[in-house]
């Protein structure tokens, strides 16, 4: 199979669909991997690193989409990428279609088979490709919130931990799923006064017992 | 005694020399407290709050410096404030003179008695007016650092805690004093891999035992 | 020296001035120890245990007070005990004279040298005979409070820990001394939402760092 | 449906079958809710609170049982309540029939459909209506035990935590289910020396890993 | 049924197939239990302890194997034990056949039904007879490793915890199963800098949340 | 000053009086440092490493003792080293003279000024050169003890942590000083049931509060 990895084009996105060590897993198994020049640069992998693992470099996204049977990306395809998709091609990436009718219709028109990472389910009912993103989001949320509470950011000037003599800030977390429980750990670790709201009790009891 | 509280004029400073409850401690003991209009506004205390605790409002910093025996501030006096100081007046505030020859010479010329908060020492040799600032600085430093590590801030994209499968970031803390040990607690709480460097061992042994 | 241990007579007091192993320390050093019959019974030590460590049993408090050079007790002497004290005799016990003018005057009239456990000070300025009582008082205070919060005791029905879905009870502790900090540990251990109020900051910073 | 909430009549019972916010859930969905006057008083909800959420007040338990299709209670029905039950009526409450033949026979004779909270099972095999009671029971058990260990309660005078120099009390917990594991957490938090006995190992390994 | 317990003969093995309290469970249910003289001696149980729980003592392994329907052991049978096995007899012990062709063939030739402890699976898919051995192995591994790091054992002289001023040793654990996660707990408890490698993420997330 | 570092000759001793980075501190300040060839080899520092920091290599201990004003060692001097000491020379090393009359007399006869590391006291009354050794000794003691409890070492076969279903081993620590409190931390971290015996209470209260 020909696997293609175009450079991400959505604003602020520094990740890449396949890192060199993932490329090696594919080339070892006999697949051909086509990586757009510079695709890994922002994430810290140069073109030579891809070549060392057996990838071929492509001059443009057009070249990647034209040849590859499977396109592996990070973010949902942007309009110029949707225009390159074609029937009998597969796209594997985060899609988040629910709030995005234009993308949904574009993908349907393309005739490509599009699989959203966030919907891949494992045998135990978990979401193995979504969970790591929720862990990162939940953990980052707390220091992002701490930053936004600073006076210079327009916040109220509260410090999450307080200091001796000043009570800690209150943090309310909506939902005790992967993102929420990871946020709770970091917020507790930073010394905040944390409350988690969740629609069902058993998950709260689980967190409470940790 | 007439105690004066001018509005802070250094850029980004939202604090105020005396909060209303401190004013009350003074007015109860028979002192007169003169507060510049709007002095507490950025910190969340309006003029009425000061009036309720017995303060008199002054229209300008000039009025405060002209009448007060003792000026209570937060930040070192700015040039326009130094110009208002006069002999037989006392100034009580953070000064940090060491790197600031111009301020030092200005204060000497003013003839005022200037006491730096950061040098006030208690019976046990502690620095009771500096320590709380060091606690805040040490604790804030960690989420400020977490923010600056973000890719969008020009950082390397490391998350302090890591996530399962990705090791935590390494945090090196220089000095195990008040700021350093408070920073260490927050960094450990956020899941980072923390090392503290300190020139003497006994303090490290103390932290290690906690 | 003749050391006397009368049975405690204050209501609800089950302790005794010297336990048998303390008696042994004294008899080994050549002192004579006179213990009132039944003095240790409520605490769990029978007369035979005292005899085995070299004590002599006395039939009554009168006998103990009449012969002993030093009276060792637990609680402040009750009026009938004060009446038995005499000049050139020493009394060693908790006194708590501040709120108890009648006792103070009685002891003065007795001519005995009375040393209050709660005022004995060690080289480091600590109160080694008061501290253990404060530890016990602080730790007991929390489960006593938990008991009194029960609906059947006239309380509001709050459970210190809450349960998942119900927030913990709030516990406010006045003072961060020995009793207060011990109470805080138990209350935190029981899952309560604990705040400690203390007039000075350094002690709060110490507790905060633990 | 007409849902009826009689005032609890079992001795020492201060709870009520539905709190006002639960009543609102029902009235919003078009059900009629009949609450006996004073039903929530001991739990802290007055009649007006019920009326605000759409309940109708009933003058007596007789009125509630006469009209309601479904009776929602807390404790098992007392004889005078069983006498009010009737065919084609449902009773939803804790029943604990196993040791209570008289109640069982009374309920059978009533012709009502009686559902015991403690037997309601969720999809995962859990007992969602029993678990919270077990959590409360397990957590309360520890401070109740601490209270009963006091000398003045006829106990041996042991303090769960001990103090420095006196070892902690030993607490043995029979069963590592919901009540037992909650009791264990509180007892450990209070500083006791805790052992849990359980007929199977895997649950012990789970608790051990927390 | 006649249950036989021979003395273990593999070098360094101090355990025994059934301890006296397990024998009692069997004799109470009407089984006959035959224990080789001295079988429990190294584990701390003398022959009299077995007799008190209803076991009969056998003079030799030959006697045990000749009479028993079921042989209960600890370690895989040694060649002289395999020679004693016979058709219509069951053997229950750890076998670990995978790397041991000679044993496998011996057992097949014997005609006995041989059940390996390490393959017994419970309803939840766990390995209840293997798990406790893995717990012990994982926990022991850490102090065994600490011992082997000593200079006098040919190690590099690293102390797992380090000391203040000297960083802790790094411990890498391969696999986050029962042995690995137990090893991790002890290594973390000893103050080492621990990394766990595991082929799948969800188990790492579980450990991370503890 | 000429500082001499002979190779340690006591059996099992792999340390060295000065590591290369300590040598650099001295050579930078203008001292001459004479290191016996191979002195650092067992500790991991070769002769070249010493030369790079400005040390001169000496062919034998005789050469070092003959020239140096100050001898820096680790262990107490052995008889052949004592024979090399001379008046107007200083020896700085651990001595532990109390149980070693022969060494004491030898040092007195040598006429050298001998300073024992273990008696060097800092301003706060601490023993800065003894404390790190006590930390190491206390921490090592626990895994050494765990090793000696193994059946194969003649121990009773107890595992410090126990496993779920088997209680942890009991560890009694004599003395709550530096060695004892470090041992306690590691033993608690390994899951043992730890008791510390100490002649005075305040230190126990300190440890208890950590």
C-alpha cells in the first residue's frame, strides 16, 4: 500500500501524521511511504530522518494525494486538501464532523473513505486515539487557566495554590471523563480547591478512592 | 501620625500599600490615614471601602506626600514620587536598591527615612515581609514556565507532567530558599521531574524529608 | 525522698500520677514510693503491679499526704486534697491556676511548693509536659466533633468526609499550635475541608510545607 | 402518575423520600407529586420549598397513600403504613426483608408492588441505591468506633491515632466491600493501624494498589 | 478423595503444597490427607501441626504417591517424582512446561492428569494462582536489585534513593503487569527514579492515575 | 599548602579522599595536590582525570606522606599509614577513635594533628561530615535487612511489604537520629510496619508530623 503524509496546513498545527519511527514500522512491512518535504519540520523531524526510515519525499501535497492509497494526517482536511481527495482513497485523521457541515459534505463528495481517529473504539469500548488527546487537553487546561487568572491577562489575580494565609482558588471541573480527571489531578497537585461535577455517581466514587 | 497611601504608579502594579482592613487597624489606634482616590481600585477596593474604615481620601499623590508623616507603598518610588519625598518623612515600601543607583541617590537626596520591606528581619532571622512575595513568585514561576513551554509561545512544546507513555518534563530549580522550595512543590504537584540545586546540603536534607 | 501517689478524685479522671514502670525508675534510685490502694485501677494497673515495682501501698490519701515529701498527681488538687498539703511538701501536677482563684489561694495557704506540669519548660522553650496533652486533645477533638455533628446528637447531620457527590464538611481550627495542628491532621485524614486560623504567618507556612 | 411522599415515621429517621429538586424533575415531566405536610422538615426542607417545585401538600399520610400510584419513602413501611398500602399501588423504599417476616407477610397481603432500593441493580452489576448508604455507614463507623473507645463510653480509652510515643489503635475491618473500604480509608486517615479481612484476594490487591 | 502432600525436593524450595489450615478444610469435608513426614518443616510447620488438623503422616514420598488420588505440590515434579506418577492420578502444582520438554514428555508418559497452577483462570480472566507469586517476585526484585548494585556485589555502588545532593538511581521496569506494577511501587517507595515500559498505553494510564 | 591523597588501603574501601572536582577547588586556590597513582580507580576516576584538574601523581603512599602538609583520606589510617605520619603534618579523615586504643596511641605517638570528620561541628551544632554517612547507612540498612530476611540467607523468609493477604513485616528502628529517620522512610516506602524507638518525645513528634 502507498501511505501518504502531507504537511499539516491548519493554522498553529505543528504535529505530523506519522513520525519517522512509525514510518519504519510501515516500510519494514513492505509498504511505500510518501512524505511531503518539510512535513515533520515543526515537530522536530527533518526530511533526512524520514529518508533514513525508508520514506520517499514528495515535493508537494498534490504529489502525496495523487499517489497515496491512504492519507495519514492529524487535523481535519482543509478545503484545499478536500479538493485533492478522490474515490478509492482512504483518509485517516481527526475529523470532528459534528459541528462542521461544510467539511462533511466535502468529504462525502470526494468519494474517499474517511475514518475519524476520535471514533476508533477498542475491544473494551475505549477510544484509544482520542484518550491521549483528552489527557493532554485536561492537563494543559489547568496551567492555561492559571495563566488566564493573572491580572495581566485580565483575570482576577488569583493564584491556584493560594499561599499560607490566603486560601487556594476554587476550580470547578465539568465532567469526570479522561479530560476532567486529568485536569483534576493537575489542579489538586497545584494546590487548588477542586470540585468535579459529573452526572453519574460511580465515576465520582472511583476518583474519590484514588 | 498621618499615614499616606498614594496610588501605585509603576506599570503593571495593581496592589496598594494598605488594604481597608489595615487602615482600620491604624484609625482604631488614633492615626489619621490619607488615601489617594482610586488607590485600591485595581486591587478590588473602592474609595468607599476605605472611607468606611476611617480613611480620608486625597485628590492626588501630591496631597498625600505633602501631608503624611509616613508613606506606605508597594513598589519602589518612581522618579515623580521621589521628587515628592522630603526630610522628616518616612517611606515604607519595597526598594530593591542594589541594582538601582539612580533611585538610591534620589532617596538620599530626598532626606526621607526609607525602610525597605525586603530588609525587615524578625527575631528568628527571617524576612517576614519578603517571604510572602517569594512564596508567590516561586509558585507562579511554575505555571508561567509551563505557559512559556507551549509551542505557541515559542517553547519546545513540552507538557510538565508528560502523559502516560511520554516522560514528564525536567525542571531544574536554582536555590532551595523560599521561592525555590515553593516552586518545587508546585512543579512536583504538576508531575514534573524536578531537581533542586542548592549550595549547601542541610537545606536539601530538610526538603528531602518532607 | 518519699514520693506519694494518691488516687485521683476529680470526676471522670481515670489516670494516675505514676504508672508502675515510673515507680520502678524511682525505687531503683533509692526513693520510697507510697501509692494509695486502687490508685491505678481505672487506668488498668492493679495494686500488685505497683508492689512488684517496689511501691508501698497506703490505705488512704491521708496516709500518702502525711508521709510523702513529694506528691505526684494528674489533676489539680481538689479542696479535700488541698487541705492535706503542708509546708515543706512539694506538689507536682497539672494546676491551671489562671481561671481558678480558690485553688490558687488554697495552695498559697498550704505552704507547699506547687509546680504545675503545664509550666515546665525545656531548653528549647517547649512545654514537654503540656505538649502530649495538647496532642491528645487536638486529635480527640475531631472525632468528638464528628460525633456531635450527628443528627441524633442535635447536630446538623454533616459527615466530615462527605461522600462522592456530597461535599465534605468544613472544619475551622483556631490556632496552629500543638492542639490545632494535631486536630488539623486528623481532620484532613478524615476527608474534611479544613482551614486553620493563626495570628502569625510563619507557623502557617511551616504547616503548609508538610 | 401520582407520586406520594409520606413523612417518615420510623424512630430517628430524619430523611425524606424525595427532596424538592427531585420533585421538580417529576413535576416537569408532567407527574403529580403529593407530599405530606412536614415531610421534609427534619431534613431541612420546609413545605414551601416543596410547593415551589410544584408539589401539592397533603394533610396526612392517609391522604398520600389513598391517592398515590407510587409511594416513595426511605425506611421500610411501619405497620400503620403497611395497613394503608393497596393493590395496584407501588412502593419504592429500602425494605431489608430478610430478617423481617412480619413486614414481608404484610407487604404480600397488601397486594402492592414493593421494590426494595437495596436490590436495584445497574448494568454493571452494581447496587446504585445501596452503595451510597454503605459509603456513609463505612465512613461513620470509624468515628462512631472512636467515640465508643472513650473511657467515658465504657471503652478502653484508646485513641485511634495514638500520639508520638504511644502506638495507634488496631482496627480490624471485616469485608472489603463498599462499607469496608470506605471505613478503611477513614481509619487510615485517622492514623489507626488497620487490617482488612476479606474472603477473596483480588479485592485486597485492588485496595492495596490504591 | 485421598489427597497427598509430598515433601518438596527441588533445591532451595522451602514451601509445601498444603499448610495445616488448608488440610483442615479438606479433612472437614471428609477427605483423607496424607502428608509426608517433614513436608512442612522448612516452612515452619512440624508434623504435629499436620496431625492436629487431621492429616495422616506418610513415611516417604513413595507412600504418598502410591495412595493419593490427588498430589498437591509447589514446584514442578522432579524426575524421581515423575517416575512415581501413575494413570488415574491427578497432579496439581506449578509446572511451567514451555521451556521444559523433558518434564512435558515425562508427564505425558505417566498417564496422570496434570494441572498447572499458573494456567488456572478465574471468571474475570485473571490468574488467581499465578498472581500472588508475581506480586512476591515483583516486590522482591527491587531489594534484590538494590543488593546487587552494592559495590561488594560487583555493582556500580548506586543507592536506589540517592541521598540529598546525590540523585536517585534510575530503575527501568519492563512490563506493567502484576510483577512490574508491584516492583514499581516498591522502587518508588524506596525513592528510585522509576520508568515503566509497556507495549500498550491503557495500562500505563491506569498506573499513572494511582 | 601541599595536600596529599593516598590510595585507601582498608579492605572493601572503594572511596577516595578527594574527587577530581575537589582537587580543582584546591589547585585553583594555589595549593599543590599530590595524588597516589590509582587512588580514585575503584571509585571511577582514573589518574588522567586527576591530572586534568591540576593534581600531581605520586608513585606511592610513601611519596604522598613524605611531602604533604595535609593528608586527606576516607577511613582511619591503617598501621602502615600511621607509621608514615609525622609531626607538623595534619591528617583529615574519619577516625572513630572511641573503640580503637591502638590507633589512638599510634596517632598520639606520630605527633601529627589528626582531625576526625565525624567530630566536625557546624554553627547550628550539626555534624555536616557525619550526616551524609548516616543518611547512606540508614537507607542502605533497610535493603540489607530485606536481603538478610531471605530464606536463602538464613532469614525467616519475611518480605518487608507482605503481599495482599499476608501482613507486612515489622521493622523496629532504634533511635530517631539521622540514620534512624532515613531508615524509617525507606522502610515505610517499602511497605513495612515500622516502629521507631527514641529516648525523647519531641523528635518522635517531629517525625510523626512529616
